[in-house]
C-alpha cells in the first residue's frame, strides 16, 4: 500500500522521506515509521543516527542545496520536513532565516512538482513570536490557540511564520496537501529518569520566566512528537497555521491559574483546570486525533518544577 492516507494500515510500504531525520524528532519519526511498515529515506547532513533508527535509504545533503533537494524528493509518497536550525542559538539571524525558509520552500516546491500527495512540516510554538520576543509581551488572553495574533521580533520566529505562509501558498498554487505542527519544547523526557529534563526546565524558569509563561509551560516528549507527526501524515488538515501539539498538563507543581496570577496577572483569562496547559489543544485532537501520552509526573512528581522552591541543578533527586 502506497496511498496516504489509506485504510487500516495506511503507512505500510509507504515511501516516506524524512528531512532532518538524524535529529532528535527526526530519529524518533524514522523509528516509528519503520515500526509501522513504511519504507523510510532520510535526507540530512549526517545520517548515522537515522541509520540506527532503521532508515533504509540515507541521502547526505543540505536542505538549502537546490539540486540536492530536487533529487532527494521524487519517488516518495510523502515527505516529513524537519530539517532546519531550531533556535536562536543555532547560527546568525541571516543563517537561521535563510536555512529555515529556503529549505522549506525548496521541499514544498519539489514535492509539488514530483506529484507527492502529502507534506508534513515542522513549525513551532514560536511562530507567534511571543516566547522569543525581546520585549515584555504576553499572549492577548489565556488559554491561547493557533489564532493568537503574532508579534515577531526575531529571525527564528519569523522563519517559522514564513514557513506557514509558504505552506498556504503551496496549497493554493499546487493543490499540495500540507500539515504543519507547532512543536513546543521537545525532549526525551524519560532519559536519565526524567532528571535531565527536570534540570532543564528549572534553568529555563530562572533564565526567562516570561518566555515560559508565553509558552504556557508546555513540553512534549520526543515519542509523542513522533506520534503527532505520523498522525499528520494520515490526516487532511488546512495547510496553515501549524497545529499546536503538547502534553496536556504543565511541568509545574502549582496549578496553572496560580502560575498565571504570578506571571501574567493583567492578561484576561478563562479558568484553567488544575495543571492543564493554558494553551488550547483542540485542533490536535479534532484534526489529528492526537493526544500526548508521556507526562513528566508519571516519572515522579518530585520532577515537577515548584515555583516556590526551584532546587539548584545538582539537587534534583532521582
């Protein structure tokens, strides 16, 4: 079967190209696709980890190499486009913007001209521009969703917003079926028994508490990120905006309403139940049938970050 979407096993023997398949999310996507019976190719600068995840065809190249992308894309039924520079610390502003926008445009154009049925592309929770904004901005209200008005002042967020615009254009021009995913903070939550992630979120809360409030204290385990990505391959959705995917509860010990009262007291909000994220995940459920299953507290409630007692990094107990 090589039709996407299909019937009971829509990905069995489907030929899927994963750009960026050697990265964190990419390797998890490759592994899951192989488990589902897909024939997986990877296009990335490095391919060692993708090979270990089960990819059958390994293609080494840059996502901004026009000829490389044009050669890699044809012959597949679908493309998962994850290649790019993920964050402001990955290069210069011009390098980040060029890599992310040109790479996405090249993949979408190549897919359209090759007659490929489906492209899933990586957007980001930063497509709104709020979390990485150098100004003290917050969402217009809580919970917020994909229709939150953008306020962008950095190259990375701008590149993600531009990629969603490119998806809309590709759908209009070529009739290409696309789904974007607005990933939040993605990590291997279970690695090191959850301690590494617990340390990371404590440091993030110290470094930039406003950013964490903008993101709604969201996160996603890499296995859930892969599951959402594969679900996007088998569902038809609007090409943009990207769909928010996240664990349903925050990584905080405090209830969400208490956290919002501390960090966003002037922002209008509807009540948020218990520790639910102040981000609306309705589109992920309705359009992808996706709900995250890996929760930090399942590894131990001591791993949750307490806003009153953020332990030093070397005191997170196992």
